[in-house]
C-alpha cells in the first residue's frame, strides 16, 4: 500500500471510529416545522409576484382602454386653405 | 388546500420522517465533525442539520429522482461553508485542530466518500484547491496527539 493510500485509510478509520452523537428524537419534527415555514414563505413570495403581475396587467389594460394610443393624435390645428 | 394536495403533503411528510429516521445519525455525525463540537453536546451541529433538513423537506416534491441524502449533505456543506467563520474555534472531536475549510473537505472526501471533482463543484472551488486542503487537513488530523479530549466523551 502506498503512503497516500495508507494516510487516507487512517483518516477514514479515524472518522469512522470517532464518537457518534445521539440523534435527538425530535430531529425530524424540528426540521419539518422549519421546512413548513420555508414552504409558507416561498408560497407567500410567489403570491406576491403574481399579485404584482396581475396589477400591472390590469393597469395596462385600463390605461389602454382610456388613452387608446392606436387611434393616433387628434387633429388640433384646422387646415387652412391658402 | 385541496384534498389531493393535502394527501400528497401527508405522504411527503411520512417519507421525510422515514428518511430522517434512517439517515439522521450519519448526517448528524458529519455535522458534528464539521462544527468540531464534543459529540455529547453539539447544539451548533444540530442547528446546522435542522436547517439543511428543512430545505430538503421544502424541496421534497421537487426532488423526483434525486437522492435526498445527497441533497441534504450538499446543503449542509454549503451552509457550513457560508458560516465557517462562526466555527473557527472547535471545542472537541477528532478534527478540532483543523481550520473549518479543511475540516469540511476532509469530512466530505473521507467521511462521506465524495469524489474530488464532485466536492470541488459543490463548494465552488477548483479541484486542485480541494486536493491541497484535503492533504493539509489529513496531515494535521493524523499528527494530532493520541490523547483526544472530545473523543473520550
């Protein structure tokens, strides 16, 4: 076995033989509660983005229906026959 | 929430519970090695793992074929890398003499058996840097005195 290989094996053994902590019984529950909070925050953010998009679309529709920019500028100066 | 969605959420919660029951021990061991706390009392490692697992819980529906263990480990490593300044001073465990980044690389490569390229990609580091950190970390870990303090707990 080469030297680097032996070092790697020793480190692996050192890590594997180190004391394993006791898993707290409520680990999954704590993670699930935090995960639910994360999901709620994500959903709220998504709802906010949709609300902004909807607001902008409605605003644009109202503005277009009032201004009707496609109708062209109204004729303001009378045509004069010289 | 519609009935179908609620049933799906319940199924995901059950799957998540089963996943944590199976993988929690190994993940917590990795987290404790990272934070360098004495294994008997490791609040920072628990916090780190809970927040990584919370991400996995929230992403559960989107995981599809992905391995939740790998997803959690990646999140754990990324989180630790972001807050490594906080973990500069380790209080126990076999890697307590190593700086946080060396601890991270040694745990990923030899505790978890992650390939060098994969570890480098996950941490956003060049592979050569990962190799150098790993070499230095291994040398420091093996040169430590054989009378471990945190290990005796």
